[in-house]
């Protein structure tokens, strides 16, 4: 599903990633932990094609994404990768349904099919009563589930989540954890999750610890 080899990244003289290797299987849930500044989010950004490594390669489903030009990379990202962030990044002027539909529209899919799929996802995630609501009219947990529906709309190969429960209370965090595992069982969805939440990290199939830009034993 995903293979990263010898990933290096520096900002000026600061070496953030120092030769990271990683393999992820389909339908695997992998968590990444480590202190602030360890390089976790930088790695996630590179794996998700939002940032470039200084050296190394990243393959997603046998495509070397480090070799794709900007337009091709944007298309690949839209069609194969989903993102969930600590701050949901929903567009405030749009409804839940419209927010979920946006990646589908960008992929130039049939608008009616996208809206049907978005409605089905929101219903699946317990948000049938929020379809027409804007983010300001939803709770934090509802906003994050809307962001998950948006991440799923194009049936991505893999979802990258950066502190997905960091902005939620404990009840909503537990519900979100359960949702990840439910989506893995029902959709065979693959997740790579950067988190400081011990419970979520250790429920994953693998929990990897990063320290000073490398994997820690």
C-alpha cells in the first residue's frame, strides 16, 4: 500500500527527518507517537504529498509520488489520499454536505453521484440531521466526523490523520477512535495516525515511536 525509503528532510541547518523507512499494508492502522519536534507531522506531510522530502522515495500503490509533477501529483492526491487534521478545516460558508462534496467536485466526478455518496457517508457517520448545517451549527465531534466523510468521499487508498482527536473532549475522542476501526472493518480503509493519545496509539495494529527524526527502538 505504502512504502517510504530513506526519507530525509531539513529546514536550513535543522535536520528534521534522518533516513526514515516505512511500509504500510492495506487496511492497516498505524499510529506514530513522539515528543513535539520529533518529526512526526513533517513525515506525515511528506507521505501525504503535501511537502517534498530532500531525498528518498514514497510509493503509494506502486506509484512513486516523489516523481510526479505538480498537476499529476494534485490529481493523484485528490483521488488516492484523504486527510484528517486536528482542526477540521471545514469551509465555514458551506454546509456539511457541500464540504464533503468538494473533493468529489475537484475530481470532476458526476455531481449527482458525488452528492449521493456524500449523503450516504454523512448518514453512515451519524450526521443525517446535520447535512444542511454549517460548521458553526455543529459540535466539535460532528465537525470532525464531517471532515472524515470529506476524507472518504473519493474512496482513497489511504487516510493520513494528524492529531485527529487533539481538539476533542474525551467522549468524542473515544467515539472517533471507534469510528476509525469501524471504517477499517467495513471499508478496508488504511490509516496512518499521528497522535499523542495513548489509548488510540496502542489500539492501532502498530504503534511507532519517533525520536529526533528517526524511529526509536
